[in-house]
């Protein structure tokens, strides 16, 4: 995978910790196989490390040039973020389970406990 493709993939992304933009120097290729590229992205500002695995060939030949709008991640609507009350509710749920709570786990999954 060449640097141009890597730069294109991470050009509009930033660190989730300090919000600094990633640069070409932030990306380290750890392993390349036929259809897999494993990379480590390290924020040059705060040092936070991220692991990324890209599946499939990313070959520059034969690809069309995309605009930044076409490459941008599209925000999808999802559930509300977990709030403090959700954590308390979950804690109370687990705290109040009966001693025989394992009866609710399917037999085929119990062996993994």
C-alpha cells in the first residue's frame, strides 16, 4: 500500500484523544499480506496509538479520483449515548440477579463461561 493511498484514507481524520490531525508520519505499516494491511496510527501530538486493519487490495491503478465529499465518512443516526443512569440501571440489574442466573444462558454458550 503506497503512501498516497494512506494519506488519502487518513487525511480528514483526527485523534479522538486530543483532536490533532493525523499526518503521513502518523501511519506505520506493521504487516502487509495479499489482501490485508495492518497499520498502527500514532498521534504525533499526544502519542495515543490506534490499530487499523484494512481488508482487500488498495491498488491505486484503475481507481477513479474521488472528491473529499465522496471520501468523507457519512454520519449515521444511532442510539443515544450511554448515560450515568444507564450505568446505574445495569449495575442494579446485575446486582439483583438470582443465584441461578445461569439458567437463562443457552446450553451451547455455557461451555464458554
